[in-house]
């Protein structure tokens, strides 16, 4: 039976939920006990917000507000982790349906359906939903932004662009690394934004901007600096900075030993910011070659590792099939990571510099490149830095496939 219209969405949602349920049971997710340090940070940040109306030095407002919703109803810390799973499932499914909506604009529904089924097989993207982390929610925000930007290009209705910029600004308060992406997006769309600055839809942009201001003001009040988060300073100092420093010393940087971290833990957050910035300036001046080397080693580490979200899971109940399933999925995640990172880079370069006839796909391509390239400042996180652009790479793959198909059809007609 040929699927038509909304039936595609119903079928995709059903398949997606069944797939999540299967993995939840097969991987004994309910029995897992490992909690990422980042996950505990998000839980802590939610507690700061809901119990003390206090900011967190690393985890911003919107992520804390969403994570801590169970606190409103009197639930304890364990409920935070369980609730995050439902948020992640909704985000992951929402991403798949938005991806389908975008791809079916350039390919028939049946082929767009297959591309989304391919998204379901991406191990890193689905494994991360079983942890209290930002990746699933942030990826949904990015796909929603693309969907709205696409509507803007096709209709020139300002509210779509306004909503897109608002979602992008909100994503900064989920994952602070998006702040530069947001600034670039605002500059890119500055003409229509300025032209329509007094329209009611623009109020949503101002509201999200106000939330960012509130976040910065709270951090200033609580820790001393008007900034969204201190996480970028810690990352620069502890990862790329440490690796470059150790190269200069003739030593090796390992995942389980960071010689500069103990010193960092003795400092206040304000002091960390000053130390990190001073260290970066010093290394740019006196250790530039090793800093560049550290960047590319980090980048290679990020695109060639397997799913950290799956890697921390264990065979709690000693099931006979467990290790076979887990090892197979880990291998698949490593291959997918390298494949999507390399193909994403190539396709993004093509649509930015060669096939420039579609500004929308240039926007998608810029996001892929931006996300891939800034990941080089950190390492030892598995595929968490790369999975957030995998759906965007699938979108570029679909675009490339549709254009090659049209070219082949035209060639065949002339033969």
C-alpha cells in the first residue's frame, strides 16, 4: 500500500517509537547506573534554578528549566533523569519528522521516508537519548530552525524567519557553543530583520534576547562575570590548551589524566576565565604550532571515535546476546561518525562554494562546517560533537541525490 500525506508521519513515528522501545529493552537501559559528569551537571543546574533561583556556572537557563520540570511537582533527583528520557525521545522523533518534511520538498515521499529510516539507524543519535544530555534537544532545535528558514525562503513571510532566529537564540541557552552561530545568523539575515524589526513576530526574538541577558545577569550576580557560561573557558584550557602544553613538554595527553585540571579546580570561576584567556593568548604567541597540532588531533579524535553514550552501557544482567549487539552497534557508530563527518564536510564545501544556487542549503552547509570545525577545541567525548549535525548531513545527501537524479534523467532523455 502506497503511503500518502500524513500517513508517512504516523508510520515514521510508530517505527521510531518501536525502535526506541526495542533498544531500551535490548540494552537494559533501565538497569544502567552510569551517569555522565555532564549529566550530573545538568541535574545540578536544574536544582540551582528551581531550589535557589541561582544560575549554574556552566549550564544555562533553558536547559535547566526544561530539565528541572519534575521539581515543580515535588519529585526528587531520580525523576530528573527519567524525565530527560521522555524529552529526548520527543526531540529525537521531532527531528526525524522535521527531516522528513524538509526532504520531501526535494524528493518523492517514498524516498524521503527511506532517508528518515537511515536516520533511525544512526547509533550515536539514538543512544544519546538514554542520557541526560543536550544533544537530542539541541539537534531538534537546529532542525526546527532549518524548517522555519526554509519556510521563510519559500514564502518570504517574516514570522518564519523571526521564529527561526528566536529558536536559534533559545538554543544558546541549551548549548552555549551556539552563541557565535546565532550572531552570524543575525548578521546574515540583518536586512530582513532590520526591515521588519517593528512587526509583532519580532517580539519573540527580543524575548529570547532578553532571556540571554537574564542568563548573563544571573551569572554576573552569582559568579562575577557578565557571560552566558564559563564552559568555553574550561574547555579551551582543559582540552586543546592542555594538549598543546603537553606537546611542548614532550608528553602525551590521555583521556584519564589531565595534569592541568587539579589547578583549575582550586580557582573561582572568575579566576578560571582569566587563567584560560591568558593561557590561550600565551600559547597563540609562544606555542602556536603545538596549538594547531592539538586542534587537528582533537578534530581527528572526534570524528573517528564511537558512541560514548553506548560505550558506557554494560551487560548488567549477563545476557548472552548483549556484547555482540553492543560491539556491533559501537562499530557501526564509529563508521557512521567518520562517514558523516567526512561526507558532511565535502557536501558542505560543495554547497557553500560550488552549488550556490540555493541559499537555504548554504545555510545548512555553514552549520555543518561550523559545528564540525569548532569541535576541534575539545576531545574525548566520543561522537557527541558530531551527531548534532548528522541530520543536516542527511539533508545535504538528499539534496545531492535529487540533483544527480535530475541530471541523469536529463542525460537519458538526450541519448
